[in-house]
C-alpha cells in the first residue's frame, strides 16, 4: 500500500476537487471570523471551542461545535479514541486498529488477513512521525521529511475547525453548496504548513459530510466522505469513510468498534 494511501486513511479516521485558492483570497470569497486579532488572547488561541462572537461563520462554527462535536463540555471530557475496523482497497481487505489521544498523538496498526509477514505500524508521538514495516526483522524508523509532514498534518484530533484562533490558521466561509446529496456550508481552513482544507457541513444536521485536503506545495488533492454516523459518548462519529485521490476511489474504511476514552497513554505512541 503506497504511503499516500496511509494519509487518506488517516484523514478518514478522524477525518471533489474545488479550485485552489490561497490564503490571500479568503476574505474576497467569504466571511472570516470577525473578532479583531488584537482582541484574541493567548487563552482563546489554546481553546478548542472559544466564544466566536457574531457573524455568519461564527454562528455556523458554534452550531457545528454543539451538533457535530457534542459541545464544549462533552468534548472536554474526551481524551482519547480507539477505532477498530476493516479497510477495503483494490488489493484486498485489511484489519485496522488505531489509537488517538489529544491533541495529536496517533498510532495505527494495519494487518493483512492473507499475510503472515506481520503488521504495518504508523505513528506520531507529538514530536516524531515514525513507521515500522511488516517483517520479523523490521525495526521502527523515522518517516522522511515529506512523509512526516503529510502524516502530522493528518494527525490532529478530529479536525482543523477546532482551535479556530490558533496561530498559523485562517478560517473562512466560502459558500453553501450541494455535496453528496446534502446542502452544505463550505468552510475553508488555510494553514501555515502549506495545507488548505475545505470542510462541508450539513446545514440541517451540522455533521461533517466531506473534507477536501489540498497540499498547496504539491497540488495533491485528497478527499474523504463520511457516512453512517453513530453516537459514541454522545458524540457523532462516522462509521464508514470513503477516501478518494483526485476524484478516484482509493479505500473504504468501515468501523466495527469505536471506543471513547479507551485508556490510552502517551508511551504507547513512542518509537521503540
């Protein structure tokens, strides 16, 4: 499985092409958050769901935080997530178990049902992105710079709509558009890491329908479509995620088990 497939998978876990717009175009295309930068405190920048004030985008995000993520109180009680399921690719089916811990720790183990060569492990411990390939003699090793950049971008717990006032981030309302049979708010997050993410939020349920990631350095576009939501710990979680690259289907991830606050601890993510 090619490394870019891992990234699509990771985007689908906790995560078609529109015209690419740079950060300088955001204000021209839609509403940005209206609180002046000089009024944003350090505490606000470190708060996952701060008070956002007035304006269309502020109201949409506030509703999304409540309906799509369970609200500030419930979200604050979440520390980790365990996901187990089946990954379907053109080459066959794989078993997957993933652990994630706030704010961005993640470890994925992928196993083939038809191979005895061992597991593929991909992880980020908050400092290093690393992998261990299948094979009895294989040892953990750091990802190269490009792989690590893509993997770390995808490791954020849930998505980049949280922490809206974080440094290096700009959020704007773009449009209201039909997507996957739903009418959705299109909200764009531009990051100083060179990524742009378009989130499509259903205007009625305020659940995330689709996310499109554009690497502004390379032009690579990948997207994920979220289906079959279930509530775990009173938080909506998609139980099926379809992944695409430049409009072509890549994988389908189906959850068999999702557990919130699964007793995950930081040492589990370390390269050993």
